C-alpha cells in the first residue's frame, strides 16, 4: 500500500498555498496588515487592495502565501 503523503525531504520540498482574508473596518484591516508586517509574516503590498463587502464601513483584503512544508 503506498504512503498517504509524499516523503518530505530538503531535496524534495513540498509547497502549499494558504489563503488569508481580513474583513472589518478600513482602520482595523490596515492595523492588522501592519501588525503582520511587523511580525515579518507578510509585506503590506502582498495583500489585495481593500474591496467593499457590501456592509457599511467594511472592507475585505486577501493574501495568498506560499509555504514550504519541509
């Protein structure tokens, strides 16, 4: 029976994309993006531009980050 997942070694790195979304007031979203930048998680320019959600005073931004699993 084959293994359920491939063997992860430095010579055989595996990558996976993870998607983040932030939804809230423009100020709260901007502060959170800045906080994640200060934590060295993502550059502010890596996030999408704020888009209205249809709710008054609310926007959404999205980040897709590619992670190395090994």
